[in-house]
């Protein structure tokens, strides 16, 4: 089976680094003329998938905007994820789940088990309760060619309390997370391949301030905050040696185009990024 | 409107500190003779609510075990929460959500908005992206008499990387979280009342090692890990000055009794805790 890291490499080679965020928050629903309801987020999600298919390699539904509508919202999310996967898009469920023991395991099962209602290609996870709590989720991902993106560093100043605190070795918490997950990747990734356990690193994070270096072995880096939040395609260079594995996620900068102009906006934004043959 | 802190105080005064965790993981479903499915977790949850009603003041459904079954699992959770609230139980949705900006806001809206499908009395939240990211959720809670339990310290050694790292003031991250939330509580809590923004502190956490002191003003402390995980009623004393506000959550120690003996087990475990008049 092809590992998730290699699937990301193929997608970025074919379509470039742009990832379309599917973020149906209430203001965007209103701008699109859709109701603030489960029906509204379903329609928003399916239209975005239609526009993204064939234009980018990766989409990232933001779970909270579906969860807002309870079970009906999750039913909509199931449809959106299934439609995206059927269209050949890699789906990263942005759920940021984190817990301990069998509780965390159930979150991993929910998003990564083949045939589960919410099955995606990858899920985002929160390591505040320890990278070790994600072990079962990592196992499950590797077993089924799925991915996990571990929150490592975000760019909001609020986050510095937890993320830039120092562990006994003198590393930042962010750097320690990257080191712990990379050690696991090193033990599970064939030579020359991209690893399947990636990281979430905000697009406007100053890498050196966060104590970060490029992961070894190379691992996908999900970078929310491109476009509207200020990071532009040329900022890929900030990631230095990590730039080739960056998945640049844009949400508002694309979604604000509205449904009629969405496909054109996606094409335009996708063309603004460099295309690299990752071979 | 009565604030959530005062609602917890009334519940603990009337029924004692025991909280029944509703954790329908697959092994327990099998032990109960229930299918591993949304129908199984629904039945498990409703039976637990029936047994808990009138015997304890608080229940804590663990969201991941419902999420495992996708939208149908969330439909089951909606029924379980509604049944518990109708029976007069305070419901803490153990979701441990955490994100930034409007994404986090949507999580707060999902669990705390009156009339929302998943409306609970309180939700657990993950502060890894910064206590400030929870501001809207805090506002919403205070507006509607709801509560938020912020993850502060857990007892698994894995968690020490993030939680016991040191911030520039020399505090642990855990202590910094308690300080930041307590400052907010101090500004929003009438004299003599319990605050509505509480903390999750694992039952077997060594408080001094974690750099913790009792929150001021007093705030509810959700303590998972009583019973099966080793903390017993007499361990309430470990919380020192914080002991009176502790909600002692037991899951497996109660649920392993099976459906037929569940009510008796809950009564027995509830009676093992001291009853304090919090007046």
C-alpha cells in the first residue's frame, strides 16, 4: 500500500501545493445566499468540492463548522468527504482531536478506519496530552495508508504560552513535538519516501523563533493561513528546507469569491504557487 | 440567571461530588451485550442516564465514543444529552475541543448555544492554542449560564512535555493556564460565588509537581480518573484547598457493573464520597 506521505507527494507534484479549506462559517453562508443550517453547510461543502476537483490535490474541511449543526451537520460532512474522495481529492479532516488512552483511540478510529462514516485520508491531532497518546492513531494511519497532522506551531500570539515554553532539554514544546514525531517517522518510513505523520505549522510562524527545523525524514506540513491571513505563495520560501512538503491551505481568500466565481478563483490561486516535481 | 459555578455548587451540595462518565467504548458495549454501533452507544447512554438520575448530580458523556459512529453516533449523543438534562442532571460534554478564531467559536456555539442540537451544560476545552482562543466560548458560557472546563493538568507522563514546560515567568504551562483563566473568573464572578470557568485536572496529578494551587475565585475542577484509574474518594484530600469544588468522575469502575447492577453501583460509589454543604 502507498503510504500517505507518498500520496501527498504525488498530489503536490501533479497539482501544486494549494489546499482548499472548506470553512462554511455563518458569514460565508450568508454571502453565498445559503441558510445557516446543516443544509447550508452541505450545499456549501459540495459546491466547494465540485470547484476544487481537478484544480487542486487536497481539500481540508473544517469540522467545527459542521459540528455546529450537530448530527445533521455531521451527516452533511460525511457527504462532503465522500464526494471529495470520489473526485480524487485527498481529504484532511481538520478536527484537531486530542485526548488520552481509549478515548483518543476512538477519535483515531472515527476518522481513519476504512469504511467508517467519517473516513478521511488524514486527520489533524492536538498533542497537548502528549505525543504518546496518539500512538494508536499513528498505527492506524500507517496500517491503512492514512495520515495524521500533529499540531506543532501556530502563529497566534496566544499560543506561545504552551508552544514556546521550554522543556528540560531546552527545546521549545513545538520543537520537541516535531522531534518526537520525527523519531517515529524515521523508524517507519522507507528510505527516500515522505513520512505519513505530518505537522500543522501556521503559515506565518517564524520558524526560528519557534525553535523549528525541517523534519527529517521529510513529512507533509499543513500550513493554514495562506491567502487571507497574510501568507502568500512567495512565503513558501520561509519554510526553508521544509518548503517542498508544505501544503498551503487557503480558505477565506478562495471562498469569498462566492459560488459562481469559485472555480476560477481556485484556478487563479493554484497557478500562483510554484510547481515542483517531487521525484 | 444562575451561573454555572453556582449550579455545580448546588448539585454537589445535593448529591455529592461523584460524576458518572458515559464512555461506551467497544469493550464495554460487548460486556453489556450491545452492538458496536450507533444503536449500541445510544442504548448504553440512555441506560446510564436512567441509572444516574436522582443518584448523582453530574454526568460526563465522552464524545469520542459517539463520534466513532459518525452522524448516527452524534444523533445518539443528542438523545443522551437531552435525556440527561430532562432528568435534572448537569451534563458536561467531554469534547476537549481546541482551535483558533472563528473555528474555535463554532465549537463553543455547537455545545453551548441554547437550542443547539448538542446543547450541554458545559464543555471541556483544550488550551494548547492559547487561553485567549477560548474567549468567545467563555463569553457564550457566561451569557447562558453554561460552563467551560479548561484542560490544565493530566496525570499521564506523556503530557508532561507540554504541561510542565516552563513559561518565561517560571511557571509551568499548567499553572499559567490556571492563572490566566482565574484572572478572567475574578473579573466575572460575584463575591462569594463559584466561578463558571473550571479546570480539568487528572485525579492522580501531583499538584505541587504540576505547579498548581487552588484556583481563586473557587472554580469547578473536573477530575477524571477516580475509581478504576486509581483515585479513591479519600484522595479528594490531595486537592487541598481545591477539594470542595472537585467533581470526581468515575467511568469504568461504575460502567463495568453492567446494566443490571448499574444503579446499585452508582448509589454505592456515590455514598463513598464525603458530602459537604457548600453554603
